[in-house]
C-alpha cells in the first residue's frame, strides 16, 4: 500500500490585496504552486525576497488561508478545516521554525516554558514526565546541560542556541513535517553548519519531511535532496538538487547560480549580463512569463503565453518556452 | 582546550553565568515581588504607597476629631500642635480630613484604575489579536467613547445610575477613561501580534485566549501598569468634581473634597496655604510612589534588565538580613 | 567575457599607503565591565586596493570602521595605538579638520545605509546636502553632479527626483554608494554593503564597485562576514577574531592556503556550490565575551589543535598571545602552530 505523502500542495495560490477601496490591486504572492514533501527527504524552496517562498511556508503552517488550491495532509485537504481538534491534530504533525531566532521566542518566558507548552497542549507525556522530556529535547538539539539552559531567558542565549531552542520546541510534538523558513540566514557563518547538520541528523534518524526555505543555493545544496526554484510567486524549476544545479534549465536558475559567490570558482569568475528588473511577486500579472524582462533567451511567445511547468528531463521540470517547451 | 568533539553537533558553550535560582529565606517571596523589592526605585515606591495604605487603615486611630466637626472658635488656623495640618474655614481639622480621606481616595483610585485598565486591556488586546469583525466593533466603540465629551457623558451616565456614592463614581470614571488606554494597548498589541514568537505559539497549537493572556499580556505589563497609574491619578483629581456633580457623597471626606473646598473658599488668596498643601501633598506622594513602582515593573516585563542588578540585589539581601528578600542561591 | 579578477599581482609596484592602523585599541565601558572591542590591530591599506576585513559578529570589524571615521559613540573610545591617514594621525584632529576629512578623503557606506536615507527628501536633494556640507558648490552644479553619479552606478539620472521609498533596496544602496563617491574620496569604507540584498543584486553592485574603482582609483575597505564574497572580489583579506587580526594574505593565497585554524574553520563553513559534497563541521562553540576573553590565544577553546595532551604547546596556547608573524611576503598569521615552523 502506498502511503500518501505526508504533505502535498496542489495548485496553491495566495493573493494579498493592496491599496484602498478606490484603487485595489492584488499581489500574487503565490501562484499555482504544487509539490509534495516526502518522509526522510529535505526539499529546498529557493528564491529571492519577494518570490513568495516564505508565504508558501506560512500557508503550509496554516498561518494564512490559501486563496485557491489545496493543502493535502495525509491525503485530505486541510485548508478549510476549522475545528479545534482537527487543527490541533495538524499542528501536532506539522511544525515550523522561523528566520529570526530571537524574535521567535517570547522574551519574558524561559526556555522551559517554550518547550513545555507544546508538550502540555498536545498531551505528549503525562505532567510528571514533562521536565524529563524537556531535558531530553534539549539534549537532542545539543544544548547541554539541559537543566541550566531550561532556566534561561532568550536574551541569555546566543543566536545559534536560540535557534536550537526553537527546533526543540518544534520537535516536542514529534512532527512528521518540519518547515524551516530561512533558519540560518541571521546566524553567524561558523554556526550555520551546526544547525544544518542538526537538520540532517533529524531527517536521517526520524524520517521527518523537511521544507527548507532559503535564498542561499549553497546551503540548499548541502542539506537538500530536491529543489524548487521560485520566481515572482511561481515555481520555475524543480527536480533533484544535484541535477538542477549541474544542468539548470530555467534562465533564472542559471542567473542565480552565476550570481552566487563561490570560493571554489574564483579564478573563473565571469561577468554576467544582467538586465534590470525586480524579482518581487507580480501585482495583477498579465499573461506571459514573468521573467521575460530579464531573460536573455526570451522569444516572442514568452510575453504572450504563460509557460507551463514541463518535465523536460527525467524528474526535472521547468517553466520556460525555450528550454522546456510544452509540445 | 578542545573539549568539543567536532564530529558531534557543536554543543553548548555557556559563557554567561547561570541566573541564580531564587529561593525564599524566611519568607517565601514570589519572583515578581522580589524583583520589585530589589530595584531601589520600586522599593521606595512600595514603601511610599505602603505607608499611605497603612495611614488609611489606622486613620480612625490617629485622627483626633471627626473631619466634619465644626468648631467656629478655631476657624482658619495655621498648623499647630492641636491641629497638625491646620483647620478649614469652618474649623474642621485638616489632619483628620487628610488621614480619613485617604481611605476613600485610595479606594476610588485603585478601583477605577483596575476597572478602566481591565476593560481597556481585555477589549483592546483581544481586538488587536483577533482582528476582523471583533476588531472593527471594538475600534468603533473606542472611537465613539473618545469623541464624546466627558461632561455630557457623565451627566448621561449619572442619569442612569440611581445610587450615589463610591460605586457610581468608580463606574463613571471607568466609562470615561477606558477608551483612551484601550486604543494605546490595542496599538501595542498590534505591533506584537506579528512577531514571530506569537506566530510560533499559534503553530504550536495555543488557543487564542492563551496567546492573548499568556504570551501577549506578559509583554505588555509595563504599559498596562502605566495605564493603571494614569487612571488612578485622574480619578483622584476629578474626584471632587464628580462629587459636586452629585455622583458622590459630599458628606464623606476625601482628598478631592478637601481640595475642592479649599479652592472654593479661595484660601490661598488669603494666605492660607494649609488646606491646599496637605491633601495635595498626600495625593502627589501617593502618585509618586506608584510611578516609582512602575520603574521596577519594567524589570518584570523585560528580563534583560534584571541581570544588571544581580549585584545590587545581593547587597539588599544583606541589608535586610536576608529575611524578607529572597536570598540568591547557586543554581541547581 | 571580461574577467572579474585582476591579473595576479606578483610584481605589483609598491603603492602609497593610504591608511595605516598601528596597534589600535578600542575600549568600551569601564571598571570591571570594560571590554576591548579592538585589541592591538595592525592594518595597512594601499592606494587603489580592495582590502577585505572578515569576521563574525562581535569580532570588532565595525568598531574599526567607526574608529577610522572617528564616529565612535561613547562609551567607546580609542584607548591606544594610532590611525594614520597619508601619514597624518587622525586621533588628534579637531572637529573642523575631521569634518573636512570625512567624506572628502574617506567616506563610508554603512550597513543598511539604504535605510539611512531621509524618507521625506528627494534623492537628488540629499546629494546636494551632502556635497554642500563639504564644499562650496551651487545647487545647480551639485544636482548635475548628482545626476552623473547616479548614471555611474547604473540608475537613470531622472530618478534623482524620486523619494527613497520609491526605489528598491538595491537601488537605494547604489544611491548611497554614489553619494559616498560624490567628493571623490581616496578610500571608501564599506560595512556589509550588500548583506541585506539579494544575491543577484549583490553581484551587480559588486561589479559596479569594481568598474568604478578602475575609473576613479579609490581604495576600499570592505567589511563583511561573507568570506566567499571577499575571496572573489578583494585583493587582500584580513581575518578578525575577538578583536584581533589573526591572518592577513592575498585573496588567492587565503583561499588556497589558509594557515590559521580559525580561517580554516571559516572556509569550512561555506558549503561548496560545485564539486564534491562532504559533511562539514563549522566551528564548535561561540565567540568569547570580550569583557573576559580567554588567556593566551583567544581562539584556544574552539581550536581543534589545542589539546591538553600536547602539553608544551598547550601551555603556550593558553597563556601567551600569539603575534602576527610573516609566513611569506604578504602573508601573516598569528598562531603558535605556525610560529613553530621557524
């Protein structure tokens, strides 16, 4: 029996209204996004700021409701679900950590409080065992001695430690899906690897399905199995990460790859041609490819018809008339 | 020393000393009270307010005369041994008035403060967090109450309240003053609502109630306490006016009433400072004490301020002989 | 395709030293809360070169920038050493001399400077303001110069009439860079100029800076935590840790032959985009509290080569501060392990 993927997203869209009653426009933050997260695999969601990637994570965390499309959890659509019992069940399976480690902790509460709350809300263990479980979780994320750490306030911890507390909190409910929204971008460089290694360990030991949202291709390559590249609210390329990074189809992916400073390729650094343009999600977008103003490969059809996501290579799909034509 | 094995996940490197666990000495003192006692400003404030409360409690024991006693032989007397604070134009003893008046004034201020702040906090913060129609309704209410001029509002409300006396005044003050604070607290809650830790609490599964009262409010204690002090102060100032409008009971004495009569009789113009000074000083003293307590409350709601005063707390502990103040102990 | 890298500078002619820091010490606080954010730093920047200063939060790199511009905020103060610009000490200068020095000889692009633009003034007017504060120039000419500078950084000169919020983050940062150029300084200090920007915009801006440098010949002190960026763009790189410089070398050499364990650890913290993928370790632990730094080599608690078993070396590592020694011309390291080679 094939089990449904723990979390699947189908044609997910989210529009935000901007302007006032007289001049209303809509930002298409997320537009027709579909993918699934598989157990024991890390999927990287890569894009620039404004691409919609954080909105996708928040949609999956049910912090927003989608404008269209479905979020399927264990096969059934949860987007409309309102009953507390069902919402709580979802939250016990899908957890999230945020970009700002300090901001994601309540400054007036101790570490213990943060980790205790989910244990109590979801009744993971009986009250007598809570202290023990809090210490276990702290040990799991590498924060020792746990008794000392549990008594601290967020401001007493370093950024890396704060993020580990956030991870411990998310792990408390023993989730199947873990959403990580730029978890390392605000941390010191030498600490980032530690957090990434922790994610890898959790994936391997517990079979959790991860969504790793980032703008940093290099860290995505380090942890992820699959990659989804987002531009202006749409997925423009997806596939196994090594494959996509070694032979990218979409011009935007190629642009990203060329732009990242890579110490290993210093001596072959090439000046890349870049047209002007913003990567932010389109406001009331018209038909046609959203990358067309910046694309070196653009042909006539690109400004008229929105390219569909087409699997041009085995398991690798791109949204481009030129490199992944749909006939 | 390289005690950290790089093949393990990089573990903790605690460079800060652990916060000493606070355990009571002779008396078990709750954490927040220990903090307030530890901060010199709030300690002073507590003493000042405490003093006033004690005065109010023992008032019948120390006042020499009934405050409304007439004594036409002793009108307008400057402070003397017989009349510590002097007498009014009708010969009433001002000391008794101040000391017994403390009861009504403190009660009025505290009750009005609690009621107004309570309503403002609950409505304002819940509206901010819940958003949507709840927010729209509450916002509308706030705007209505803010734009209605207070005096006509008082007159209308007093028309509905048949009883006269303390209860009426408390309700009226709360009705007039809640909207101002509600708007401010709503604003602060709005800015906190989108912080990641609130979103994280939501993702953890916390209910709306628990988020509002367990996560948001603790971060707003400073502002809520300040709201209370403001209402307290305004209540005491407008006390006399309210009584005069017929909402209270002019026969009972309070600082506001004493001040009112002092003003009406133009005592200062006649060089008689004491009917103004003493009740005014009592009021100022109390409010000053409350404001000083606010300084300590900042520490309760911002843990970062606490560690800078660990040293001083130990000193205080020594001074008070380690009895009332929690003694810091090495952590477990 | 034009190569971004200049020809290897093996036979570079000796250029004039523009800025020199000698044993600079910057302290914060007093009493037992005193911390040395910068503790005995030597650094030299020559005409026309891009010097990168890399380190993590708390290492003191921003403090150095503030010290050079003499904008340290109390309780920070220069407690020792000297800062020489073209041979003259900056520390003794009067306020008036400093005002002329700032922006004309050395200008600065701060972190998130794009948020430092006055939101209620048009961009062109802010240029005029900055220029007129430092030289006598009439408004029309100043505006004309502003237009030229905007074009230089790749912004249409008509956008001088725009307000800051009408421009994107990348464009605002370019405006700041243009303003930093307006008086043709000899040295520009850039403190994390591209950190808040997307990687594509970052590359555009770096390319722009490179091109401008060719045209104008200014030197750059580029401060960042992103070592990979420096390896691509800088001529020389200095690595800072806990208030000290632990290694200096040309960018090529640092990338291929790093000597200091911290540099090695840092380089190990950047997962590669190409090539084989191995499990990295980063650097365990965290930077020390500068109020009470470890004795001896400040990196010793985190150093994989500092083990009690090697008792002789261990003793030195925990009691003696290593000095910067030359390993090769142009390559200096402050490490007990490296000294041992002599």
